C-alpha cells in the first residue's frame, strides 16, 4: 500500500529534477514555435489540396 504522504515526496523530487535540467536545456523562443507551427500548418494544407488526402 502507498503511504498517505508519498505523493508529496515524489512531486518534490520531480520539481528538483526539472529545475536542475532547466539550466542545461536549450532555450527555444516562443515566436519560433509559433512560426514553425504556422509554416507546418500551411505545408499540410497545401499537401491536402494538392494530393487530396
């Protein structure tokens, strides 16, 4: 059986893990994500119109 307070300890460990990884991870600007999404949507729509999927 799980202990009553076990969830809090697990969550605290995950928070520490993600805080440590945040400093090393590459930073992607939000505008790059938005532009990439728009370009990908346009490509998909053109493919849909051209091939008729």
